[in-house]
């Protein structure tokens, strides 16, 4: 019996939402391959915090709470995950393609000497073989692959694989001791700075409102922020306004920024350069507000409004706020 | 003197329209403008700034690729890198194979610090840098937006969801650069002239087979056709109605 190893990312001792996504994707693959799912949790775990993961189809949840793993370190966490993977005859080891997952999966793959596929959006089992789909060139093209190895390490793009509980599933939680070479834990996180009042990160947001050059002035981004607030969205930006210094680079959506897949993406005053479209065209619903009816953003928009962003966006905010109060 | 290695890649311009080849097995890269990977620009700039601060440092740029690598290396040399190493070969879509080739090429080169971009904007794996570090048995910090090196100690700020992590380590180490690390400069005319005289060493790439088998490369799934709801603020009520009743997202 082979196993799918699902890395369940923790933050401050609690599972992040991507942990459930990875468990659910692992369960689907395991069903296709006739395998079992082992969830791996590394680092401090709050009392009872693993309970919310037990119903997602895993057979076992394995917690590694070594004293040297209290803060995240690529090398320490990689040693822990590699040790579990090597001892559990895996068919695949799955990570979220989060900040931690991308960093860690690369170390783990190199450590165990198995191929890596990152930021995948499609996982299928066909004829008993795992087929993996991932966007390349920022989503301009889509690659489907198979693995020419006994197993592989795979990271999954957040917000693509839906978390689904499995009827009757009840994973056991066990604690596992690992032997770490502490002389090889050389880069350590000494401090975590969360932005105060920060909303959900762009890569994990259900709603995003992005502004571009059509906002005309950095001060006009207050319009974007108010629209975002009205629907509980995270603020994004086009490369043009990031390069102009209007917004921080962490807000940038597109090929040299973040790739996002929200339920609703509102593009305000963004023309839709190919490198921007690459980063957001997998959004479920896209709204575009732009004065140029020929702007490429309208080619991907579910709903388009041709008009001055500085007038239409505040009217939209007002209408949404009014609708909410009714 | 601090020795810095730069791992660079040549990629298709981010503005380029990318299409699959007619057999659906590869990417059509004819008539495409190739550039130095944008994230690698931040790595090069950081190396230049470290040298300016320290007064001296040796900067060596390593590029694994076909003949397009020469242009990438000349760009780095024009910016002020001292010399180039061209690892001749064709990287695949298997990041571990690429990392093994790079690690084999640089393992006997002296270095204190390796810098590269956080990802190449073609296969978007965002993995090769960290893999090279593991293969060379050195620590790494990825997706770095602030880097401070003093007396062999390294303090790096890496971007995470909604915040940052401060990571401490020591040289030798590998750092992957994220946008925001610095503001890359343009090459000067003097730099471009000087670059022509700087040496580029050629090495044959170690033959590492890809273990990622391409089934197909195609266009992304097409989006269902959208519609223009209307013009100006008059269209707002209908837009809100559609978002609530049709799309059911509000």
C-alpha cells in the first residue's frame, strides 16, 4: 500500500486553509491510486488544533513537534518531512504552493532526489498514473505532465482545490520523533512581522479589487480601497502603478507579481496588458471598468463597464453599500 | 574578498505572446525577444550594491542555456559583473535536473554568496535556487526583499502571505531575489563597451535527464465570453444586479 503524503501547513500552531485543500487533493489522488493519505504537521501545534483536519480523508495525521522546529527553518522542516516521506513508501508528497510550501518543497525534492512540479492546478489519475497540469509562462500556456520516477513532490496552487470533508473519515493523530542533524539547520526565522490590519493575502483572497493607471493619481487609490472594503476584498495593483511607486510590489498582480484565482476580481482602470492578464485570468468572475472599449481587459471580463474609473468605481461602492444595508 | 556567484537565466520577454508548437509538445519560441529573467536583475543589482558597500568583491555570472545565454551574460557584464560562465545546454521543465546541472558546474568554484532570482518567468517553478543550495549543502533564504550582510552574518527579510519573515544565517549561503529588493540600474555605455572585453568561459552542461514527461502543452482553458454591461455610472445598478443574481458573488 502506497501513501500520499500531505504537508499540512501550520501558522501559530493552527492549520492554514491550504492544509485542507492539500488534504482534499491528496484524498482524490489516493482514491485513484488505491493509496492512503498521511497528513504531516510540523512545528508547534495548539491543543486540539488538528481536530479540524481529521475529516478530510486522511488515514493518519503525523505531528512532528521537535524542539528545533519551533520556528520555521527550510532545512529543519525539510529534514523532518523527508524522513517521514522516505519511511512511508509515498506515491507523491503534496505541498501547498504557499510562501512556506514553495520554499520547503524545493528543499525536500532536492533532499529526496525526486522530481518537483510546483504551483499545479490540475491533478488526475488516468490508467493508474498521476497526470499533473500546471500553468507555465504565467498562465499563457498550460503544461500537462507525467512523472518518470517512482514518486514526485508536487505543490498545489492555493484556492484551486476545494476542501471537502469525507463522510465517515476520522484520521488518527500521532506524534512522531525524528532525528535531526541540527548542525544543518543554519538559516532560521528569528522574527515574523505580520502587517497590522492586513486583509487576506492576494493569493488566498476570495475577492480582489485592483487599480491601474486609469486611477490617474496615487491618492485616488482611496477609491479602490473603499470599493474593496465594501465587498471585503484585498487590494491589488497593475505593474504600471507599482513601477510608478504608487503601490507596494506586494500588491502587484501579474507575471512579475502574484498569480491570483479569486471568486471575484474587479479591475479598475486597468487596460489588461498580457502580463497582467496572465496573473488573474483564472479568476471565476471578472469585472472590468475602463474608459477604452477596446482595452484587452474586456476580452477576459465577465462583466464590463465602459467609463471613467474615477466615476464608476465610487458609484459601484455606493450601490454595494446601499444594497448591503437593505 | 567576497566572492559572489550569480545564477542567471535567459527567458522570453514578459510582454511576449506565448503559443504552443503545432504538435502541442513544446512552446513556440520563434520570433521572441529574449531577456535576462526580471527577478535575476534584482540579484545582479544586489551583488553590485554589496560590492559598492564592501569596496571590493568578485562577481561571476553563471548562465545555463543555449546560445541566447551569451546575450544574458553580456548584459550582466555590462552592468558590472566581472566575468561570465556559460553552461552550454538546454534546460528542461524539470527544476531538479536544472539544479543538478548548475550545482555540478559551480561546486568547485569559490564562492561566499550565491544570488539568483526567486523564479524564472518561463517555467515558473520557483525552486531551482533552493535546490542548488541543498545540493551544495548550504543554507538558503528565498523570496528576499531586504538583505544585510556584515562580517559573514546574513540577515534577510523574506516575503510571506500578509507579512515578512526575518531570517538569520551565515555565509556561505544562497539568496533568491524578489521584486522590491532594490531598484535595478541600466547598463552605462561605458559598461557596455567594457563588457565586450570581459571573459566568458564555456562549459558543457552535465547531462541530467528530465524526469518530468511532457504530455502536452496547450493554451489555457478559454474563458466563457463576457459582455459589456453598459457605459458610465448608469451601468452600475445592472452590474450590481448581475453580481448578486447571476454570478451570485455579492
